[in-house]
C-alpha cells in the first residue's frame, strides 16, 4: 500500500521522531512508547497504544518497501563525513 507524505510525517510525529531517522531508531522509540502506553500496564492507554501501533506499522511498511540508491551522490548526502564517503567510493 502506498502512503502519502503527510501520513508518513504524521506517523513520525506520533512517535516523536525527526524526519531523518534509522529503522533501528524507529523500533527503539516504538518499544519505549509501547511500554508506556500498553493497556496491560498501570496507567496504560488503549487508544494511544492503537494509534502508536498504526503509526509504527505504517513506518515499518514504508521502510520495508523503500527503494535505496547506492550511488556516490546519495552516499555523500547520507554520510557527509569524508572518511565514510571515501570508504564506499565506487
């Protein structure tokens, strides 16, 4: 399923994440919030947990279907540190 940019931005906001984030950071933040809002925990909130789960599922699906570019320009953009760029130079 394709998602709009707005849906992705809203999901990031719901998890309190910036626009540039790794899959590992998304998962870590989801787990942190899930521990806080899970309805089986004291002070949990079923509605917040449902919204959190929807946001996480949307982001996970997007990340799983994301198409990567492995060219020098993209590598330099993602990792502006010189040594990283030189290490993966084609």
